[in-house]
């Protein structure tokens, strides 16, 4: 399995110490499995769990676990193990930690876990799809291994177990003989190998140096992959790219500066020039396969170069640093955005940083603006709205009490229509305050060699975060004739 250079696990693959768990979702799924899977049509179903119940007006979550499951080291997969994981998850620094306001976590019986929440959470099950609470680690391994050793060779209850781990380069897994589902996984082993970019992946697949590639993001290469006899499956996005602004320090604590950036952002031109008009331009924070999709926002500030130039003149100039990471297409997008802003008279310094540095800059609030793609199947999940805008969270450049209240209210309501109304209000308010100009909903493509099939790989599943979670236990490869 080829992975692009955006997939990095410099912090290891422990749910408790990995600061970029969302980027490594596919790797973690293969090792840990999932309590709940996101399947076709946006349906959340039990995997290592068999079901759940939300009671007490949304303030109590009861999870029912599958009987007879063990971790790959033989440790029982029971309520005590899951409660251990949940409690530890809540103490991590990962952006994928749960957003729960948990007051207590109990294991009243061997296969029942109860989470009591301080406030109602209408999205509590959907939030598993972008959070480390979906990945259960063996308590025995966590307690007996050092944190560093566990991060390099984590022990879960998923379809595969770790053989070797070369950080950010190569992860070798073999079939877990203790996996709960008879006859699964279909593969005897699985290797994740990073490759430089989409073009390198194409050459590797042509040479037979891999059988699949996850999250290909270059539209112009789709036909080349198909011409090579590969299966290419489009996976529409649940999120929208944007230019994230730090409104808590100059220059973007000034509304006029933020408005100037909005008017200078030509999302349609970016989409046409970089993506061949492949992706839908959007004015809000959700994508076509995410919940509460709203591509048009009334009164949204669209591209108007004259207005942008006039605002820059009123401000006496506008200078800032625009950060981006080295992931697929990110430098190209950031460079195009920089050119647009300079055309409006802004002085923009482009700063290319790796993911770890980007996280560190965010944590220190030492930034002005960043080209970003964040979001989730449900806006209330950890990498959704809270990640971008909720005041007090590490990655937010906004701390607005009114917006905070709206975000929290939308997450607390169990009724879908009620939530939709609040999310529409949030989209309108983000535009009113000019907190971040949106670009387009970025799709990816998963690529597989002839004879390789599997859900999320050769069939469409909704994206959990940046790409669909491939259900590795069901991936198969036909024998060569």
C-alpha cells in the first residue's frame, strides 16, 4: 500500500502520543480496528462494538461490545479495556482526541461501557469517525511497554499486527491470527510504504512496486492511472479547503484586513487552474458527502479585486505570512493564493513547513494565515468546526463567544433538522465576521491494481477526515493466473 508524503507518523502510532492521528487513520485502522465503522451512505455501524444507546437526553452513552474478542497479544477485549482507553484518550494532546465533556466512564459489566457527559452531545457516535476513541489499544501492552516502544509497535485488536516500523517510511504488518471475524482478514500481510508524490506513486504501481495507493489528489493524473490499467475510485470530500486566519493578533484582528483577503480570494480560478474544475467551489465548512452540506451562503463575499485593493489602501498596506505544509498540491495552492493576494497589493511571505512544525506553530499561536483543509463527516467531530473555530482549542485562530455558543449548541442537539438550522447560522456568521475564506471541497481518488478490491478502496465510502477509512479486513487480492 503506497502512501503519499503527507502521511507521516513521526510521533509513532500510539493513539495516546500521536499528534497527527487523523492523517494516519488508515494505518491505525489496520492495527486497531474500529469500535464503529462508517459505511456507504453515511451509515455508522458496529465493528468491535455491536451497538450503542444514547439516553438521559443525550448525556449518557452506553456502548455494547462484541463478545469473545481479544487483542493481538491475547489480552481480553472487554469493558475494562475500553474504559481504560477512553480515560487515557481524554488526556492526550492529539487534535483527534474526543470532544466529549465526560464526567465519568464506567464498566458496569464485562461487555458494557457507559460514558456520562456533562452536556448533551447529539453527535457522539459520529464523533468516533475522526477520533482516537475509535482505536482500542491493549492495556497490557500499554502498561508493560515504554511509551516509545509502544508507539513503534502498538498492539490493537484490528485485522493486522505490527512486524516492523520505519518511522515515516515503511510499516510492515502481518495477519492477526486472533482477529475476531472468521476468515478475515483476507490478506496475509500489509505493507504501508510512503512515496514522494502522486507521479511517483504512478510509476511505482506501473513497476509493480505496490498494489494500491491511497488519497491521490491530482486530477490531471486520473486518466494516466486508468491508462495504466489501474482501478481509480473517486471519494468525494466531507470538508472544504480554506485560508485560515489568526484573528487573535495583527493583522487579522482587523475586520477590514479579513475582508480584503476574502475579496482577493478567487476560489473558482484556483479550482480551474489547479484542479481542472474538478471540485465544487464552496462557501462553507462541509463537503458533498459530509453532514449539513451548504455550498452557498447568502451574502458571501466573493472575489472582487477592486474591493480588495481599496481595503488594502485604506489599511495603509497589508503584510503577513502564509503557512502551508508539504502535502500533495498544498505548496502549489499556497503559491497561487499568494499571487492573488499580491495582485491586491498585499505583501505575503510564503512559509512551507512540515506537519509537525505546522502543529507547533498553531499551538504557539505564532502564525498569521494558513492554507488548510480541516473537517469531518460530522461538523461536531474533533477535526470539524471545533478544530477551526472553537475558542480555546489549540488550532483555532478565533475566540468569539457567540460563535463558541453556536458550535456547542449545534453539537448538543440530537434532532438533525435543528442541527442543520444552527449550522446554517454558523456559516452565515463566519461570513459576517470574515473569519476564513473558503475554497473548494477537495476530493481524492484511491487507486488499486487489477484484482485488488475492498470497501473504501475500490468502492465509495464517505471520507472520515481526509479520505475514506479503508476497511482492511475486507480487502482482497485475487491470485495471479
